[in-house]
C-alpha cells in the first residue's frame, strides 16, 4: 500500500489521541474542584471525616425501615 495512507491514518489517530488527552485533563481538573467543594461543605453538612480506607466506623450494617 501507499505510505501516505498509513501516514494519514497515523496523523488522524494522533490528533484524536491529543483530543482525548485534553478532555481527560479537563475532567481531572473538574474532579479536583468537585472534591475540594465536597471537603469544604462537609462541616456544613455535619459529615464526620471517614477513615482513608473507606471502612465504616460501625461494624454493623445500617437498618432501614420503610
């Protein structure tokens, strides 16, 4: 095949990858901002700090009544 076809496909894939990387960076920055807002609002919502491992403070599971 013609090398130009491969070059064109490579350039297109490279451009798409660059776009994906840019969108990923925007999402990462948005995630950081949301996490900061959540941390800032925790005291107002009365939420206690959870352990870093994600474990619950109580060993019992919550009971729900409907």
